[in-house]
C-alpha cells in the first residue's frame, strides 16, 4: 500500500516572466516596468505605425500607451498574455488620438516594400527567385499596393482582426481577448477581411501563375 503522505502535492503553475514583472511594478519596483517597456516598445511602435499615416505621432502614442498601461497594471490578472493586454491599450490609445485629430485609422503598413526587416511578428515579404524578372518584380509591387489599398478600405474592426492574425500571428483566442469580443466574431471579421482583400487582388493574381495571396 502506497503511503499517500510521501506523495508531494502538485505545485501551482509558476507565473510567466511578464506577470512577475507586473507584480514587481505594482509593488513599487520602477525598474521592473522599465524592463517591460524595453521589451515591448519597438513592437508597440510598429503596431501603432500600422494604424496611423503620420509617423510623427507614433512615439507620443506609444508613450501614452505605456503610461495608461502603468496606471492600469493592477487590472492585469495574468489570465491573458501581457502583450495581448498591452495591445488592446495601444489600439484604444491610437484610436483616441486619431479621433481627436479627426483622422481615419489606416492599418497594414507592414505589407509595403521597405518594412522593418527585423520585425519578429512579420512574415517574409519576398524571397529572391531564380525566375525573378523586372516584370515579376513590378507585378509583386502592384499586388502589394493592391493589398494595401484593400486593407485601407476595410472597416476598422476588420483591419484590426486580420492584422492581428496575419501580421502579429496571434491566435483566435488572443485576438478575442485583445479586441474584447467573442471568438466567433473574430473568425467572422477575419473571414470577411480576407474575402474583401481577395476580391481586390484576385484578378491580378490570376495573371501570376502559381502565386496566391
């Protein structure tokens, strides 16, 4: 008979590094929050840059995002990833700034040539091919412009959903958390966004054998 007293109880799941930094920040450790800023500043700035045309606004909106996050740290329970929680604050801060300036949000600067090559959240844009010609390069540039135009024409909620999925690589659950809506709504928005973009670029892609968006 096994002595149950010798069986060690299961240890609770350890919090992740971000959650620990949040707890230290709440306790008054300013350096802990600085580490969170250092970790996510560039990523947040890239996200904001996909929402606004005026790049001069990006640093101010990013700074306001982290200020709001710091003030709301006590609301973070660790139930979602810290970045997902921070993303929602960044989106709301950018939308408010754009609304104040009476501008329309524009997402998806990442598809344009010359994007940030070391963005760990972006997919490879174009690989060198032995069959690459000036004609295929031009066609790819035209398709990229068409995708950008299609993204800009989308409603804000659809742009945000498809950007989080295709550019940021978040799961449907994470997107639902970031956008504060049911997963079914996320799936619907992404489907509608993809359909709208596909309708815009399909005629161009049909002329490029073997290529699909």
